[in-house]
C-alpha cells in the first residue's frame, strides 16, 4: 500500500517544510503510514534548522498522483499554492493557519485551521490531544517554524499560544529561545549568492484577487539595501516571470528582521492600486511599509480589500 504524502505549499518556507515533518511524525505515531515531502527546495534558514536538529531534508516532488491516491496538506489550503495535480488525489486532512480560499473536496476530511502565528503551534496541540510525546528533534523543528513565522515572536501574527508553545518547545529542544532564534533568522538573510529568481521566489505565493493573479514574495534581510541595490535586475526578472507565468502583479516584500519594517518592490499595470491599498506613495516602484512584517496579516488583507 502506498504511503500518504504530507506536504506544505510551493516555494516552501520553514513552517511548510517542518510542519510536514512534524505532522507526519504524529500521523505515523497514530498508526498511519505517511511520508513528509516538499514542493520545492529548502531555504537556507530551513536547512539551518534541519541541520541543527539532525533531520534529513525531505525529498522534493512535483506531482503526487502517480505515487499515492491520498495526501494531507499542511500550512496551506489554496489549490494554486499546492501540488499541480492536487485534484487527482484525495485530501484526507488539512492543518493550516491561513485564510481559506479556492478549496473544495469531493469527500469529507479532517480540517483544522486556527488563527495563530504558525501551523506548528496547532500541531503541538494535536500531539498533546493525542498523548504523543514530542521528541527533541521534533520540538526543535516546531520551535524553528514558530520563530520563522513570527520573526522571533515580534510579528503581529504572533499570539499568546505561539509564545507559550515556543517557550515550551525551546526547553524540550534544549536551546535558548532568543539566542537560537537570532541565529536561525540570520541564516536566512544572506542574499549575496542568490539569483534574482531565488530572491523573488524562494518564499512566494500566488493569490487570486478580483480577476488578477497577484504573486507576493518575501525576503528577510538585516539590510534592505542588499535588495534595493539590485532593484533594476529584480524588476526585469519580475517582468519576465509575469509574462511567462500569466502573473498580473508581482510584489516583493523585503523585511528588515531587526527593525520590523519592510520595503515593497512592485511590478505590474496595477501598481498604482497597490500604493492606494496601503495609503502610501509609490516612488520608483517601491513602497515604504513601516511596521509591516507579515505577508499574511499586513499585506494580503489590504490588497484583497482593494482588488476584491
């Protein structure tokens, strides 16, 4: 019998990769036969966590129907963010902390969505509900995801549940929350060796909005000039990808993880509308977004209101 495959979204971040691993561990402990896989390469930040806690990197898949009839989704639900042949398999379960959109199934399923800062915060609760012990390496991955998704508990998406979970998991994993968190975030901020395509798409998602396809990428840095100095190169890459992939609007959010501010680089005919959505002035294709660090809570909602 084939294994049930568990995976996060395309262009996976730390939560997408680690939640697949941690949820797979839980499901296997409950008697199912599952495998955590990924829909893209791991980022430097994610690889740091995997290496630190000595966990093997999941294999990357581009399709799933040829090897299993059943899957479970973590850290996403929207079809355009999932595996291309998602409609050919049965979705058994979803565990997520994002909005619910463009999602339907032919059969009943287990669906768990909570408004917390990280999918792994929910998965930790599921371990407890099922009386399954959390081993050190799983605790470390869960902690890494919470740190990543909440920018070390500073993001507006962070809830008290995330804080409590992070403190508990740090103790189980045997690390200092603040010290490990800073090293993890720093591991993902070096962009000097990355191509324009990698900067744009290492952590990017497509969102349908009012008949438009809006792609929003996010990159964390300690100096936004590392990205702004490559603005022309990035705009040219955005233009090519919009043409090749039928994207109407491409937004790259560059987040300063030390000062909790962002700068958005915008490409597309509707870029003036983006500026209006944030009540900001667009200067040379850039928007200053003071206090903005969360794509999910501070970027997507105003754009959704603007474009419908």
